[in-house]
C-alpha cells in the first residue's frame, strides 16, 4: 500500500522499491566511511531521522525502507575504497538505526494522536457533549451507525481497567474471534470495560458479559436497554451504570444485570420522600431491637429473597429454623406487620427494598 501511495503522488521509485529522496547522500556516506573510517555526524543522523519521519507520514513501511537501504548498500559496495568492511558496516548500522528511529517516532506520535481522537469521541459519545449530527459523522470512523438503536454493556471488576490492560485485550480478542468485523466498539471509561453494539444484536452483549465476567475474575456486568439515535448510547450507558449502582446498594449477587429487569427500582425511588416516609414508619421501630435494625432487616431480606421459605432463609443466615422464626416474631411484635400475611408482606418487602436503596439504617432518611 505504501508503494502505491508513492506512485499515486508521482514520486520516482527506484529499483530498490523506495523513492530516491529517502536515499539521498547515502552512497556518499558509505564512500566516506570506507575511505576514512569515520562515523556519521550529528547532522547526518538528524537528517536520517527526519527522513524516517517523512517516510512514515507517507505511508511507507519500515521493512521496505530497510530493504531499500540494504539494496543501496549492495549496489554501492563494488565502488567503495578497498578497505576493511567494518567501518562501512558500522555506517550502515548507524544510518538504518537513525532512519528507523525517526520512522518509529512518527508512528508512535500518530498512534498517540489517534488515541486522543478516539478518547475524545468516546467521552462525547457517552456523555452526549457534542452536536448529535457531528457525533454521528465521527461515529462512522469508529464503526458505529448512530442512526440505528444501540445498547451498552458495562463491566466492573475488582481493579481499574484501561484500554491496554490484558483483560481488555482478552475480551477484545474473543469478540473479534467470534463476531469478526461487526459494528462493535469496545473501550474503557472510568476503570470500567464498555461494549457498544447494535440494539438488535443481543448475542454480542451476552457474549461480552460472559467474557468480561471471566476476564475480570468474577466482575459484574450490567446491560442497558437498546435506544435509538445518537442519544441512545448515552441513555443505555446510564441505565447500565445505574444497574451497577443498584446492585451495590441492594447487595445483589447476580453476575449479569439487565436494566430491563430492574425498572421497578427507579419507580420505587422516584418519590424519595415518600419512600423515606415508608421506611421510617414501617421499619423505624426495628431500631429499638437489641443489636439494632440491620439484623432484622437482613432477616426479612433473606425471607423475601427465598420466596418466604423459612427453612431456606434460615440456611442462608446460618440459623436454626427456630431462631429464624423467633426473629420474624420480633419483627411482627415491633412493627405490627406480619411477614406471613400477604398484605403486610407487600408493605414490609417494599420498605426493606427502600431501606437498602436509601442506605438505612446506616444513613438517616
């Protein structure tokens, strides 16, 4: 591709495979090294580095450039002064090393610039800070068609993740191996691993969740719902983040959380004051129990989580059924609500969920 680019610009390519301009003065350097044994000057080395940078910017590959220098060396060899080969070979080594240094420096700069552009796009995409029309245009460069609906999955492990982290590369490799060049964007943000995929390709996010859970040593993954348009990515991303936050506050132990399955919780907390009143009025009396309210709230949580099966709830809490039943009786005596009664049960369960969401009794509500 690099040689084709050169031909398109009309530059003269020698039989060595690279334009003459990148070998200008090279034969003279070899001749002088052979005659005097001198090493390259600082100006010559700097000139070679600059040529290496220009070659990289022109799209020429380093292998072709090294091969071109070696071919030029072979062509010049018969004309060099009859002397030892060591000084000439030392000059060749210096020249190619300086040229390669410039080429690599240019490549690294290009990579850093591309990473900066990509990071700016990711920030704008996830926070919706850019003009939506312009954002959609930029998205095509990274393989996304924002006119379609997209969904976002967010993985959070025990440690902060970056783009070059082994776990990130592991998940990326698995996605590419499974789905090839589908329009998928994998990135990191705030130490979390993020996958953005078309909304009608749920299999992608499900596979990502499985791979990310394994790569992060049991980390948790949340999946937002699909939403259309450039703003849909932001919406789905926020849903995934909220799902992770809910999982922490509710102490959910599921490795994969779907925002669609957790919609009831935002509804419950939409009127925060009403929820706080419910928690205070329903569970407030538990604060007078020996050991505080938390012990009895944990008892109710286990009871409701097991479908109100006392034996299973007792097992989860490492209690005897008798001890567990005694705790439920204490709840009924203090609150006046019977956990076994369907009407009372709904009030108690809603209040327990509210307490976990609001952080009560550790925090005042």
